[in-house]
């Protein structure tokens, strides 16, 4: 166990801090005015956008006491050939989870659990602009280097998340000087970060959440900082730059709000498919579409043809599909009983996965977190954890690292995957 702990701290801070390198001129298109951007009076938003924004005003995180010092007895029977990792492999899938590498440092039981269960990891926040870019001039790769080191040591793949996201623009950039060339900075950032991990990344979430029809832009585009400052071609530019820097990483467009048979989500699906089609037509290097899969227990909407047809359309364009951020928000369930809530969460995973995994296009299944000890769904203040004294039970392991009914529902759904 001590070797594991040492490895996490092996990457020195100095080595991980890098100065901004020079960018070859051919990668910088001459400064194009961000044409085509329409400015409605008020910027629209939706629940997910608000929820995933950095929250100034949190509920205190639930206090679960110290993490267990070793894995509980319940984990013995789910190791090796009984793990998510092994079951997934049997069905042509890779199972994974998001995590914060810092949370592993003093938690050998969690390290062991991850090494047992997962074939792929994704840093929850450590590769976002806000984490990597303390200032205009600096990069801080301390945490992301540690994650790659940990994954490498355990022969676990890494999904890298994310190069371009509206909610992770550092304050210094949002309030940049008029003379800052944001387009150049954008290209340079992508090139630097992707090059650093070249050859070590299974897939990159190049662009995350670019569609928001409520923003009233052409093609359902979100009126994000990147859209406004780099221009409507920022998506294409990001993919081309990432591909130059690491031709082997699978490049992914990732988005939410496509899982349910509701009119709003049908509209989101149409816009995303049209975007993907345009990228394919223009030979933009794109390998996969990510479905975030933040779903709800007790949702009034069902999961069915909308999702199945969406996945089939992506498949027919020759792309892979990844379930990138699964979790089940159970805050709206009208009962407190833990067993009933756990059953409802498990059933929600099962219904979703039964539809999604029916397509051979789906290659990755990841949850957004490992244990209920740490989930963004507890971040609050009001959107996620509406009930401050009822921590969410959303993930495959509970706060003591025991497998929950959700674990078994996910594993069963994988086992029952019927590929046509
Ligand atoms: C979330 C993290 O889980 C939080 O810790 C952070 O405060 C905000 O971002 N969709 C995404 C993820 O693509 O990057 C978001 O992660 C969750 C929603």
C-alpha cells in the first residue's frame, strides 16, 4: 500500500508547472472576427448549467467520518472475475469512473477498490482550465500528472476531460485584457495539454456541452465564452488542434440532456446530431460522442426510443458512443427510507443501461464518482441537494465502500447486454 501512496506524490510540483511554450504559426488562423454570433438581450440557461457552475455557496459536505482503512468484507466477493472491470470486458466494454486524484492520497482502501473495479479513469476536475491554468502564463499539471501516474501503475486507461467547457473558464480569462488574443490562447492551451499526455490518453473530451437551444443562436449553439471570444468555428478548431497534438487519442464530443423521451431533450438530440453531421462532412477528426448520463430516479419522463434512435444515428455515422458521467440523482424521491431509495436508484440505472447498452456502438460505461462519500450531487446549494440532511445515494459504492444495489444493477445490465 505504501508504494501506491508514494506514487501519488512522486510528481513534483516544479516538474508539473510549465511555462507557456511558443506556438507554431501554422496552427494559428489569422484572427477571425467571431462572426455569426447573435446577441439576444439576456443569456439563457438551464438547470444543468447552473448546477455544474462553480458554486460559491455550498451546503457543508455530509460528514461520513474517516474513510474505511481497508475494504469491507462485502468487497471480497466482487473482486477479480466478479468485478465491473471483468464483466464489462466480457461484453466488449470498458468500465470506469471519475475521481479527484487528491482524494486518493490518504485513502488506500479507495485505491484498492479502483484498481479492482475499473479499466478506465477520468479526472473529475483536474484537466479543466480552472485547474490547469492558475494564470495566463502558467500551467499546473501536479494533479493530472499524479492521476496519469496512478493509472499507469495499475494499468488503467485514462479519459481526459475536458479541453473546452463553458463552465471552467478561469476568472483571469473571463476578465482578460482587451489585447489578449483569446483564439491564440485557446489553440495554444489545447496543443500544450494534449501534447503533454500524447500517447497516454484513451479518449479526450475535446468539447463539452456546446449546445443550448435556449440561447437562441444558429444551430442551437450555446452562447458560451468560447463561442463569443473564439468564434462559432471554435469546435472545429479545437478538434483539429487536438488531433495534431495526439493523433491516437479518440476525440469525443460530450453533452448532457439527451437521455429522456421529452420534447426538450429531443430538440437537444437533433442539434447535437446536426453538429456531428457537419463535423463529419467537413472531415473534422471526431471519433466518439459522449452521453453524460446524469439521470434521475422518479423522473416523469421515460428512457426509450429517443435515446435508442440517437445512439443508432451516431453509430450510423461511424462513431463510437461513450456513457461518460453516469449517476442517479435521487433527491426528488418522496421517501427517506434508504432501502427503497437504493432500489429506485438501481432500477433507474438498469432501465437506462438496458436501452443504451443494446447498441454495439457503446464502448465505455463510466460513473461520475465511485462512492457516495464524494459526489458532485452533494455540492448544493439548492439545485442538487435540496434536502441538506439527506446525502445522495447515487453511485455504485456507499460511503463505507460497500457495493450498493446500483453496483449490481450496473453489473447485471452489462451481463445482459444483447448485441444484435
Ligand atoms: C462537475 C464536478 O463534478 C464538480 O466537482 C465541479 O464543481 C463542477 O463540475 N458535467 C460535466 C462535468 O461535464 O465536468 C461536471 O463536473 C458535471 C456535469
